């Protein structure tokens, strides 16, 4: 990746982490309060993020000839299948049990919350296991 793109990615990641930190979303207690219907601040943060994303995806290709850091705009079709639904359900259960989402957990490390290393390790192990199981299911079976 060219150095300019790398710097842009790092700056955008830092801005995202800063926004999560300022909004308090790096605290599992805030997330759990939202899930228990006691605090709706997370809904406002998520709603704002959805609005910005929809605007960027709708207006970006109309106002720009090409992306700032890419060659062309493209549409990547997605599939709603059994694996997607199962993965979303597992992610949701994990999120509900511990109140930790990957992005805010990484941002929390930036605030010195080293306790987030445990959930991040679990997320990494789960992602690795999912990839391994998917590859394992694709392997041809030996005849015999």
C-alpha cells in the first residue's frame, strides 16, 4: 500500500477511535446500559454514523469522478446466507454478554484500558476459527 494511503488509513482510524472515545462507546458499561434499555446514547451515535455513511455512499460517486484513494467506485454484492445469519447471531450474543465490539475495544486500548485485550483475543480466535472451519469444509474428501 502506498505511503499516502497508509497515512490516510491511520488518520481515519485515529479519528474513528477518537470519536468512539469521546462518545463513551469504548466503555462496555455504556454498551450494556444501552442493551438493557437504560441509556440510548449509543443509538444516537449509531444513528449519526449511519447517516454519515449513507450520505457518503450516495453522494460520493455523484460528486467525485473517482475515490480520493482509489481507482474507481465499485459495488460489491453481498449475500444473506446461513453463514452470515449465524455469524451475526454469534457476534450479537457475544456483544450482548460482554458489551464489547471490535472497533471500540481497539479504541479502548488507546485509552489505556488493557482489560480489552481479553475480548480482543477472543474475537481474534473466533475469526481465525471461522476461517479455518470454512476452509476445512471446502477440502475434498478422500475416496475409500
